[in-house]
């Protein structure tokens, strides 16, 4: 199964739902939380991915985007394929 990196912030409902959706697929999640410096993490995400919202999700080496992107991938069946790679 492809590794998943999930960039999160505390008390984020979108992060919670993304984590839950990924776990339902059996994903092993490496979570990077922004608890101490949300603004700093936003800047890093913007520099790295061009997006500064939470969560940001990387499957394997591929950035897939945020929570809405994850839902679209799941509904299309693409999420399962990417996780299996």
C-alpha cells in the first residue's frame, strides 16, 4: 500500500474526515500536525504545493490536494487504485 502523508491542524473537521476516509481504505497515515505554528505550516504548504488549506494529502510521491479532492478520488474509485500502487 502506498504511504500517505496528511498535513493537519488541530480541531479541523476536514482533517478528521480525511483521516477517517483514508483509514476506511486501510491507509497507513503519517500525520504532520501544525499544532505549534499553523501560520508557518501554511507558508510551507503554499511553497511546496501551492495550497495553504488543511488538510493537504500526499499519496506516495503525488500531492492529491485537500479534503474535497480526496472525496472526488474516492467517489471515482481512483483513491483505491492510488493507495494500492
